[in-house]
């Protein structure tokens, strides 16, 4: 594994963990303000999805994937020089 790939993996893990913490915090704050459990869970989930998506966009922008060159096309089959006999 290259060091660039390791850095990408660590950046993704950090972004997801940050999204989990913010989502959990949003759910706790919403519940503490008197919302029902369903609303608090929905708020926490929405915050998680929003922050995780933003984190993935930022990780992709800062560490773009390595561009692998496309494989070369196979050479065309050789042309036959002789003609076939027709009956």
C-alpha cells in the first residue's frame, strides 16, 4: 500500500468519525431541547449524512484518486493476403 493510499484511508476515517460525533451531538442537543426521540434520531442522522457527504467531497478534492492509464487497445488482426478459392 502506498503512502498516498494510506493518507486517503486515514482522511476518510477521520471524516466519518467527525460526522458520527457531530451527528451524535446534534441528536443529544435536539433531545435535550425537548424533542421526541424520533425527531432527535432524525436530526442526528441528517447531521451525520450531511457532514459525511461534505467530508467525502473535501477528501476527494484534497486527495484526488490516482489516474490509471487505460490499457492499450489490442492490435488489429493481420490481413490475409491470399484470396480464398470459390467453387
